[in-house]
């Protein structure tokens, strides 16, 4: 306990890894450790902090977030196609307009859900 009293550590959680940074007061040398969620030794590294379960949870959450982002990109491309179709007067129908609005709303909701899922499951 006396060794850790003057330790100032920062934890940065990302989609691919967790970064640990720290410096003991009075020491010039800082440490930095990056642990990837997909690393086999992730549980071993985080076990000393009592957080070994985060490896599997955050790995699954980051995969789910990546899949949702892919769906958002696909939905955004569909929305862009519909908006381009509406540029011409003879193709501007109410059906295309309503489909574009629904597609744009779905894209926004998917992106919000992707960030919310990762933040709620892994960061908090």
C-alpha cells in the first residue's frame, strides 16, 4: 500500500484496447501499457486489478459496435442514393422522400446505439 500511495494512474478505454498510464510523484519516469481486448493474456494483465472479466465483455461490446457501424454505413449509402434520386424533379416522389427520411433516422439511431452500447457495457 505504501508503494501505491503516490501513484497517479489514468485508464483510457477504447474500442480495440485499454491503455494504462501512470507516474509516481517524485519520479520523472512514467509508464504506459496498452492491452488489446483480443490479446490472450488480457485477463492475466487485468486480473491484478480485479478486472479480468472486462476482456471478454469489452471484446464482445467492441465487436457489436463495429457491426452496428457497418450497418450505419450501409444505411447511409442507401440514404445517399435516395437523396441523389430526388435531385431530379421527375423522380421526386413522396415514397422516395419518406424512405430517405426513415433511412436517415435509422442511420442516426444506429450510430447512437453503437456508441451507447459500448459506453454502457464497457466504460461504465
